[in-house]
C-alpha cells in the first residue's frame, strides 16, 4: 500500500502522521530544522523559500502554541499566511469541510495546516487533493482528534536528539493520559522509527489504551518503576475535554500518584531531561519545581518547534 504522505519518488508530499514515516524522511526533517535555528537569531528573521506561496491555517480546534508557531514559521519562510476564522467561516453555517477546501483551493492555496477535533480530517483533505488532481497542494496535520500530532512528535524528537544525541541508548518514559493523547502516539511511532532503546508508557490503567503493548512499549502503572533510570521523561496533561465520564477520582489524587515532583524525578538518571508538549497543568501532572527546574527543556521545545515547522513546510514546498 502506498504511503499517502509520500510521492512516487519517496519525497514528502503531506505530513499526516509519524506512523509509517520512513526514518530517512524523519532524519531529513530534523537535519533541515537545524539549518533554520540560526534564522531566529538574525536581525531580519526571514528567508525567501516560500515567497509567493499561500499557507492557510485551518484551526477547527482551539490552539495557541501550535497555531502561533506555525504562523511564525510560515512568515519566516516569507509565505503569505491566511488564518481562517473558523467561528465565522462557512463551515459554521453548514458548508462541508471539503466544500470549504475547494473554495480555498480556488483562491490559489498552496498549503493547508489543519487542526481538527475529528481524527482523520487532514487525511480526508489530502485524499481529496489527489482526487481533484491538485497534488501540488500540501496538507500538514496540526493535530486531529486522538489520532496524531506529527509536528509535535518531530519537535520532540529534535529536542531529544539535541540534548541526548543517540536514540539507541535511551530509555524514554511517556507519562500520563496516553489514552487521549495524539502526542503520545506520534512520539511512540517516531521513537520506534529512530531506534530508541526502550519506550515506556506510564499511567493509570484507565488512561492507557487497551492495545498499547502492541505499539512496542513497556507498560507501567507505577510511576516510580516507570521513571527508574530513564533518560527522557515526557509528561502529558489530563485531556479532560476528551474524556467521557470520570476516569480518575480527583486531580489532587492524580498528582499524588502520577505528578512529577523533584523526589520522583530523582529516580530517573541525574542528567534526565523533562519534556511537556503543553499546555501544562502545574500541580496536576507536574510540580512547578520540576517545570522550572534545570532538567526541564520545555521552553526549548517551543523554540525548536518553529524550526521544525519551517523545515516541514520548506520540504513540502520543494525547497
């Protein structure tokens, strides 16, 4: 079966998921991102790679960090950026998603950055582009339902590679609400592709997918055991907006059992790094002493996220 993200030559056509994304493509994105990091330190923070291209940000689900970093990334590549006001768009008046897309294609869109509450929405748009013969229009998944968040996965991989270099020797713990987390899925697939030594899924049974073991991870319900001798700790927030019914007694009890405190972090390796895709809930999944501590690289993730998204868009545009 052909990978819908790649063209006939194996080049990146869309970025929909880290699942099935070849290691060499992933590495190419990370290497390209390195070349864009220094752009942020220039007096004029622009390169002309997407000059004349139109990038449409279609955020059908709320976001601040992701939307802002995509917008900054596109503008630093000199693209024309159009942010669709979804609350006032025609889809809010009953127009179908694909009819909206067709109208934007008619306005000479070159790229869609799509965030949607429904899993599979970016795939649907990518398939539609092929069906109407517009394979020159590229789709980037900025998060769809519980399914995938590939640019977050890639910026997490960039962060890990930046601080730890060799994936093959690493033990990575992903902690928290894995059941509802598209970031966790994207990270797990990316870590597997890049050859991580061991990936652990840590959380209460109610917040772990029933088939999580099939993804090649070790499952831990005890935080202390899951953190022991880890090199990387990725904390996830409780995604209350995606939960049906109460899966936990209370936020305070969750923090007591699964919140990352300095004492619990001490079980990991002394040079372990702490990551979080944001937004953070201090006092729920992470203690402020950890979030603001020397081992946290959370703000570095945000900085690297701009470079990674620049890399993705420049590669898709053929530059």
